[in-house]
C-alpha cells in the first residue's frame, strides 16, 4: 500500500479515537456513567431530565398534521429493514465460515440504549428505537458488505465514493492490475484476522 495513504489512514484512526475520548468526556460532564455496560445517571441529572420531559398529549397535539400522516410512510420501512437484517444475518452465518471471515457481531451495531433517557416520552422513545434499529441495521449490513468486498473485490472505484467504509482506504487502486494480483491474498488474510471493536 502507498505509504502516504497508510499514514493518512493512521491519522484518521487516531482522530477517531480522540473524538471518542472527547465524546466520553462530554457524557461524563452531562452526568452519564457507564459501568460494566450499564448506563447510570446521577440523581440530580435524572430529576432535571424528568422536569424537561414533554407530556405525550402535548407532544402529539403539537405535531403538524403532515408529520402525523408521514409517520406511517416512515414506519413502513421497518419491513425492508427487518428483511435485510434477517437475510444478511443468514448470509454471513452461512458464507463467512466457509471463507474464514469472522462474523459481524450484530449487538455492536444495533443498540437500544436511548430507552434510559427519562426526558423522552413514549412516542419519542418509540421513534428513537426505530431510528436505532434502522441505522444499526444499516451499519451492520455495511460492515458485512465491507468484509465481503475486501475478500472478493478489494479495488477502489475510479470515481470518488461518498461515505466509503473504513476498509476502503486499504483497497488496491483502480486500474492497478499487478497490485491487485500481488495484494489480494494479503487483503483476504487481513479480513480473516478482523476483530470487532
């Protein structure tokens, strides 16, 4: 791999780690503590959250009619997301062991922790659960897809790719036929050693 690209990827990883550290500090400043995977709020914070909570009746009554109407369109997407979730899970359960690719842990991507936020009313919690599921499934599928792509076709595109997955930077340059032949086995070996964070 090009040393300049490798250096840039390393800087990106360091910046991501720094960003996570700052987000953890911000959570601590807000009185959020995570101990052994359990989320805890300081009691004073919980009291403030309860005081801020919008009543369910006020929340629904204050919604614009078009918002209420489009909610059904939004929630209809649960069907394709659930199907994508099921079929992608089956795909990786069947195929990944054959190629020696470690399975993606769904629980690391589909996270339902917003239910602990007492400042959300029931509808807001349902909305948050839906968004957590949809975006979690999208991230889970993306990781499964990125491992598949790294195994079968680790070649960059000729045009700029928006929202490229983290593995993409390590792929072989578009048009580098010799690089593809030389690096394919090592890229496959690398994806086989993948460990989830």
